[in-house]
C-alpha cells in the first residue's frame, strides 16, 4: 500500500517513520514534509492546506491511506473532501474537528456530556465580556481567577491565564478588539482558572471503540521550571506517572466515553485521535481542552514506544472497525523527547542556519532524531522553523531515557540552538516522593 502523510512537523516525521516501518507499506509520501521525512519517505511539494492539490496527488498516485497530522486541514474539512472522492483517510470530519476548532463548541459539548471541566461563559462581543468581569470583580486589587480564550484556532496562543481584573480586561481587548488572533476572536470564552499539573491523555477511536494510549506529559512554557511564554511544546515524555491507572480509568469512563457518546447522539461520528488536555486538580482530572489529532511533541515518545503496526490501527479506524484490533503492544521502556528550538522562539527567529552533528546524534543508542522545522539546502540540513528537532530516546527508566536524549542533544549544533534542560523532571520528582 502507498500512504500519504499530511504535514511538516515533528509529529509528522514520527508518523512517517512509524508508517514506513510497516510491512504492509511500500511507499510513504509526505506533503510537504521536512528534511527528516526525506530520510524515511518521499516529500511532495504540496501544502498541508491545499486540499484540491492533495486530492489530485492521492488519486494520481493510487494512495491507499492518507493520514492527516495537523489541525488546520482537519478544521478545513480535508477528511470530508477526501471521503467525497472515495479516498481512504484517517482523521475526524470537519464537524468533529470543531472540538478543537471552536472552544465554544468544545465547552458546550463537555457541559452536555457532564465531563469535568472549568465553569465557563461565552461572549460574542467585547462589551458584554468586559461587563461580566467588571460586575464580578469590581475591586481592581482582587484576585480574578479566570482564563480568557479566543474561540478559534490560534496556534496554542489563544488562552490567556489571568490573575487580576486588569489582566482579564486586557485579554478581552487583545482577543475581541485588537483582534490579535483574527477571526478566531469572533467569540470568546471566559472560564474558571484551575490549578494543578497538566497531562495529555490521547485515544484513538472510530466513534464506537476507544483505544486509550499511554499518558504523556508536555512542557508548554519556554524555559526551565515552567517559566516564560507558552510554546507549541518544548518536550514530552511517556508514560507519565502523573496519571496512574485509577486516573486512566476515570479519564476513560468520565471523559472520553461520554464525549464520544454525546457526539454520536448529535450524529457526529468521531474517527481519529481524541486528545484530552487535562489538569489534575484537587477535585480530580478536568479537561482544559480537546485536540483532534496527535499531540506534538507527545506523538514522538508515544510512537517510539509503540511496537504494534500503526497502519493496522489507522486502517481499522478508517473501516469503522477498531474493535478488530488487539490491544497494542508497547515497549516497557519510557521515552523522552527534547525539543531543540531556534534562538528567539516562540517570538521572532531567523532560519537557514546549518545544523551539524545529526549523524553523531543518530548514532547514540536508542535515539531517534525527529525533524520539525528543517529543510534541505543543497546537501546541507538547515533550520526552517521555531521548533527544529525533537530528539527522542528510550531508556530503562525515565532518568536513563532523559540522559540518553540529552547525550544526543549535545552532539547537535547550529547558531542559536537551545532547549529546556529539565524535560521529564516532573516524573523524577514524583518518583522520589
Ligand atoms: P488551551 O489552548 O485551552 O489548551 O490552553 C493552553 C494552556 O492554557 C493550557 O495548557 C493551560 O496551561 C492553560 N489553561 C487553559 N485553560 C485553563 C484553565 N481553565 N485554568 C488554568 N489554566 C488553563
Ligand atoms: N503538545 C500540545 C499540542 O500538540 O497541542
């Protein structure tokens, strides 16, 4: 079978690598891919959101399965368009992708499904949102425990955590008046600010059977100790001891099952990856958000540990028959992924810097260097994005995997390269308690 992967980040490199390892697969194409996917597959120069271009390519090349990596094409309806042409594609429909594409849709659904989540209100204009804050928090000195969120897709930057009424008003201004996130700010959600560690529980579902994947933990803030601005994710590890088996049972029965069933009642069959971003509060796990695709960078350590054939699983979902799949087999060893980024990320950064040491890093045992923002320039690999590489390693323990990942990181250099030094330390802190 020939497979097409849509996207160009670290998640898509991990998907490509795992799909290419399947004995059922002859060729893997990636649109548009990066310098890393070129090692494991063939890149095609079509953007991830050029739906007519992708369909044309799939038809001309006899693609048997297309796997969509990022949320943007899903929210644009790439799956519906492929299905309309009789093409097999893994991912949720445009309607189901609203779970990520619209915070209002997501919050309303969580409410209908009685899934534990923050209390919320939705607004369609700045004035009523401002009145709400002014009425509830009249004293400018008082704590204002809210999070103001743009409704639509905002590359993970549309959630503003507030502590004072002034911060909340400024957040409303940025989203609904200054339109910092464009049309994503047509509506906004103001919700209760929760407290606790965060974890990611991802599941694969065909809308009936739910296959939870081992829990992972991302590191969203830019700097060590969770300081600095939020990023797309500076590293992840899997499994995380933050989510024990009782918590997993709770997430399956009280979060994932009611979500999928409530969607089904609304005639929306969710087929694809359902990713619950959780906060582990004193009152139990609560959903902060849903994503409708694999997490990046959570995907890298997750897929590195998967021993079963991923293509069998994806194929069964496309057939709506996930129940035919045996429980996947996971490597016992934990995996840690350290993201190496461009100087200045998540703010402005320059690209085109030559990356050296990739072969030395790849030679470190139990390491795979997944590429994100890279491209070929002649025969050199150069930087082409903010998050550049996801250096991923397995080890007999989380600390062994961490050591291995950072050993490989040390071999890699380019002008301005940096990474967090504390990826997975939260697991170690928990273990030593
Ligand atoms: P979201 O875009 O909804 O995933 O939010 C991005 C980040 O904002 C999350 O990973 C949390 O760190 C933070 N966040 C979102 N909602 C809340 C909440 N209700 N309480 C506290 N922090 C939140
Ligand atoms: N790791 C966060 C995300 O994929 O949205």
